[in-house]
């Protein structure tokens, strides 16, 4: 049906297509009639000539008379045959035209009007259909409407929704959708009154609502909008489904061609899979070309293959791009050409390609095993373990679920209002910072053994009235020469430490400035280890100390999952991804750079500042628990394992490995509580449990999903929670860190503490300590 296809392409509007079809029919009939009349006139002239010639022959001899009669009748017979052929051709073309007329009729929109009774509104839509040259059918009952719809498959169905007593419009719409899944558009005619919501109509399958308006032009405009909107989009969708169905059912390669203008060619190896699951490797050439209307086409030519059953041919894949000016199109195509000529291949891609190549010559068991390997490698979370269901250990499930996820999406209408507050300013009694030499003797005595792992941070917390970060920070930063490296006065450092500590929440039982001071102490202790010192430069040490100081600043005492479930402003700001860690890093730099009095970075060079800032941000973000196993496994595979086979220097001096060392360092410092002496470990366990208890209480009050149900203060077993935390997070990580940094005293504390918790659990105790005997 060339004419119908041509009309569809040239005249997307039904009205334009209608006029063109009529013009074409009239032209064809006029041409055939003219030719027929000319032929009839010629035949009459020839017959007259023959009669005259026969009369003339009557005066000649009999021989000549017979000869000429034979000749005349031969000519007559020839023209009769020619006339018969012309008539047959004429009938054939008339039949073709009739078929084309039937095809043209399918170009018109089919509209079904379902009205229980005739009124001005139904008349308005009938007139609008006639004016728009749409084919209109009218039905009065649901049964007749369904019968008509099954027969003609209308493109547009308008259902009268004003009088529910006559029939159920929503039920009729659902039935139409069930019968034909590709129903184009269903319009609901509603009375002229306020509607609470259109969702019931959308759920029933209606595409559009039309408020009662019998004005004929309003009906006509509505039909035109539908034709150029939903109906035309549905036409394209049907065509796309038809093409993909044909591609799916075809046993050979399909060629979809257009005008080709070669821009740039790319040649290489293409890896794919057959429908039966077998891998296939092909040498292909990809040729981007310009298609009609500026569309971008990528021609993929299969040049060779190692497989005997490969499909030959070419496949042009059309992708939709925006039409622009010639200049923008040229720039876009030249950019695409440069991209095709670039070699952008990630290491994991190289590994997958090597395995694919190895599969080609491998026996079936090996190929199947490599298939499973490829499935694992193609996952996005290569370093995160798959968490199985452990019904016998709800503590582990809740703890891991709470720390390793960003929470459920909101299941209630309540919102936890946690706004991005303005940073705290210095309290009035702290506006004049103390000098390191003027620290009170009691506090100085408490910090005498701060370079020891057994340093008691809680004694310092009591001596400083819950301000241990400023004092411990002054001493540790002085020991590492941070002021000299940053070229900043000691007064600036003191002001910075005080304003950072002021932005920690003292009301939190765990995530307060005492925790920050504890992490800072652990960081400084790790930085003194020989292998760590070999790995890191002075700028890395400064970055680690600063990151430890600010890593939980302005922590609200709630987990990321809680903030995401509550729809807090921070969760919205950071797209539910590393919410708190992103906030800690951002706020730390905001506090530091807003005031020269506490800006410890103001005297360093721009490039050095950028390097330092990036290292601090990276370390703070590494404390997010959702990436815990990724960091640990990368450290083990990239550092621990190679250390046994290669020289230490070549491993430790790699920039990538230095990043892994810094991440592992701050992670171990952040959750080192189980490796502290027993009394300190017990105190930290009580504080973190209390914070989780408070979160569970608030989740229940707010009607939010309870992230860690096991942390109910009335039923929770603290020993079980500590055992689960040590088993799942601590043991493997500190085994790897100990193998690198040599920390036998920490591992001994860890073993003692685990036995302590295990003993309490075996006695069925839920508390931090055994009851007094």
C-alpha cells in the first residue's frame, strides 16, 4: 500500500491526508477516462476506414479481394485483443484504486461516542468529528459500545460520565483496556462541578477528563488536541511495538536503512550473548551517519566471527536526538566521532573482556564457571557481602541493616524536622582561648599519657567539663607540628578547635565531642606506627588529624536511615546518600573558612589547600558504614596480600594505596571502642546503646519505620549486640589493620572484650555488667 504509507509520511494530519487522497483519486480517474475516450475514437476511425476499404475492394478481382479481407480482419482481431488488454488493465487499476481507498479510510481517526441519550453535548462531539474528518460511531449502551469497539478498534473513546444511573463508565473503560491493551485514548465527560481528584479516573484507565461544555468549537479543539497529543503518541508506540515484535520473531539480521552519510568509523570487538545463553564475540565496524531530519543513526556491520552460526548482514539502529541547527548538528556529530575514537576502558571492563575471550576456547564446565564469575563481576557492589537472612540472630540483622542501608523510604506522613541549622558560635566563656602552656595542672596531668593506647578519655571529659576535644587537640596538633605545616598561629588553631567542639552536641550520649576526641587520639596513635609513617606524607598526617576532629561535627544523634525515613532537610539536600558524612565535611569547611580568626587554611597555597581539602573530605566520607566492606576488602586485596610478595616501598608509595591506608586508618579509629581496655569498652557500649534506644523511642513516637527494632530499651541484650558488632564489623577489619600496622595490644583487648560479652550472654544477661554478688 504505497499510497497509504506515503500519505502517512507526508501528511501526519488526517485532514491533510484526506485532501491529498481525494486529489489523487480524481487525478487517476481523469487520466484513465481520457485515455479510454482517445482509444474509442481511434477504434471508430479505424472501423470506418476498414468499411471504406472493403467497398473499394469489391471492384477488384476475387484474389485480391480475399487477400485484403484477410488483412483487414487480422487488423480488426489485433485491435480487439488490444482493446481487451486495455479493459483488463483498466479494471485492474480500478481495483487497486478501490483498495487504496479502503487504505485511505484507515488513515482517518476512529472515534466512539458512548452516550446513553442524545443531547447537545453528544451533538457537539458529532459535529466536531465531522468537521475534523474523523469517523464517528455512536453507542447507547455498554453492550453495543463494546461490540462496536471490538469490531473497529477505535482510536478514541469518549464516554459520558455524567449520568451514572445509565451505566458504569469506569467499568466500561476497564473492559476496553482489558480487551485491547494498546487502547489509544479514553476521555471522560464529567459534569461541570468541582472534582476532588482525577486519580479515580486515571486508575480506571481514562487518559483525559473533559468538563461538560456543549460548545461545538470547544469539542472540536479538544479533539484536535487529543489527535496531536495522546493519539499521535500512541500511533508511534504501536509502530515501535510492531517493529520490535518483528525483530524479535525474525531468524535473520534485520536491516533498517536510510540515507547514509559516513562521518567516522569505529572498529573493534563486540561481545554479546545468544538467546540460548552462549557467548559470542564479533569483529564489528560502527559507522555513525546522518539520517533524515537530522536523526543520528549508528550502523553496526558484523565483519567476521568465530562462530559458524553467526548472522550476516548489517543493522542500523536509529536513536532519537533533538533536531538543531546545522552548526549544532555538526558539532554534535564531531563530538560523537571523537568519543568513538577514544579508548575508554575501565579495569573491570578489561577483566571481563579477558574472561570472555577465555570462554571461547574453554570446555563447557569451565565456561559455565566463568559465566558465574562474570555475573558477579557485573554487579555494582563488588566489595559488599550479600547479607543473608539469619533468623537465629536478629541482633546482627538489625545492626547490619541499620548501619549498612540508607533506610526505608517514607512510610508515613510525619516528617522529622532536622534543619540545616546555623553553626554555633563560641560561647562567651570560651572567647579567650587558653594557651597550651596555660592548661590547668589537673587537665595537663590527665593528658600525660595521651600517646598511650590505654589513655582514659573519660577522665579528660570530666576534668574539662565535657570539652576534651579542644585540650587534647591542642596537645596532639602541637606534637605533630600542625601549626608549622599550616603556617597558622596557635591562637587560630585554638579558636578553630573551640568552634568545632561547640558544634558537637553535648546532649548526645555517644556522638559528642568526647567521641571526636577519642577518634583523634586513636588516629594519632596509628600515625605513630612505623609502617603507617612509611606510607603517608606530612600532608596526609595533617589531613588525618583534621578529619578525625571534624568527622562527626553537628551529628544529631540519629542514623542516616532515620533521617532518610523522616524526610529531613539534610536527607533531601544530599539525596539520601551519605547524608551525615556529607554534612560533617561540608559544615567543617564552612565553619573554618567563614571567619579568619579560626581559618587554619588561610596561609597555605591554593594547590596545597585543594589537596588537603580533598584528602579530608575523602576520609570523612570513608566513615560511612554502607561502604565498610568495600574499603576493607580493597585494603586487603591491594595492600595486605601484595605485601607478602613485593617490597614494602613499592606498595606503600602508590598514591592509590595511600588513599586506602588513610581510609582504613580513620575507619579503625572511628569504631575502635571494642579494642579499648575493658572499662572504656563497656562505657562506650553503654553510650551507643543509649543513643540507639533513644532513636527507637523517637521512631515509635513519630510513627516512622523502626530501623533497628532489637534496640528496644525494654528487651535489648547489650552483650548480644556487641558480639554481633564485633563478629560482623570489627574482627576482619582489625585483623587486616593489625597485619599492616602491628597492633598486638589492640588485638589482645579485642579478644578480652569479646570473651567478656560472650560470658554475659551465656549467662542470659542483658546488662552492661554482671549483677553484684
